[in-house]
């Protein structure tokens, strides 16, 4: 079974600073996708960034980038120039299409951006 | 409205009552999912469906029933609600295949008293 671990239940960062959220996962599969979802207080789940396991290049979306270490099964999210609107729960998720397209989520990290 | 919608947004029910949470998507996505969100657990899969009339259990299916007679609808029923089923419930859909993401509804906050 696939599992996803996020070891930081809560984090805080000053506005304009950089913060890194950690995620590790466990799988025996070789091909899969990894995602970071953001959940602001509105409760809406918003895709932040995705990474395909067969691509060595780390994904980047504006201020968000990942550090994907396949051998170590690590998938951290770096947020640069943090903004107040980044305050949210962040969930790391794993998906392998051989398992019914199911998304397996970590427990989440609550990020607070401080003014 | 285009997208995926859940109803109701909030629901309070009594222990032992049957409750149905609705989910509707307009994209004709093949896959639909029900998750529950609890503090410290993230989102856990209750049931999923790969197509109309095809459903399967997820990680925490006990006490829940689903059906999918039409591609666009995926209702979740709590047959006899218990306090442990107090949670936020999310419905999601995805197109399927290798290049895809899950799209989520707004969630339903269910309280069982």
C-alpha cells in the first residue's frame, strides 16, 4: 500500500521569506504522480503543483517549486517570496494509475504566513 | 454551473439517521471519489468509481454506501449515522489516464449529534 507522510504539522514563515514543506512517501511502483494541494480557510482544494515520477526535472509554478528525490522518496515544496494568501493547509498526494486512479494524501501541514 | 458541486454544504443530523450527500460533475470525468477529512489524517478515501455502475471500496468504507447510475452523479449515503462519522466530506473527479489531477467539490461539513 502507498503511504504519504508529512512530518511538519504546523509551520510559520515571515512574509517575503522562503519556506520548505516536507513530504515523503512509500511505494513499490516506478511510475506515478505526486501533487501538492493547497486548502485555504475556504476549504476549497486547489492544485499547486504536480510532478511526474519519470521526469527528473523538478516542477516549478511561479513561486512554487519542488525538490523531487525519487531514490529517497522525498517530495518537498518550496514557497518563495511568501505572501499572506499562502496561509493554508498543504497536502502532499500520491497517485498511481494502476490503483484505480486513487489519490493518497498525507496528513497535511498548516502554514501560517506572518506579516 | 460547470465543475463539481456538492450539496449540502453543511448538515447536522442525529445518530442513527440515514443521510445522503450529493455530488455532481459536469465534465463527464470517468473517475469520481469520496474522501473524508479529519484532523491529523488528511483526506482518506471512502469509495471511488471508475465509471457508471462501477464502484469500489477505499480505505474507510464501513458505514457508507455509494451508487453511480449516471456518470455525472455520485451520491454518498450514511446508512445509520454515528458520531465518528462527523467530518468534512469531499467529492472529487478526475479524467483518468496518466496526465490528470483530481478536481474537488467545496466539501460538506457533517455533524452527527
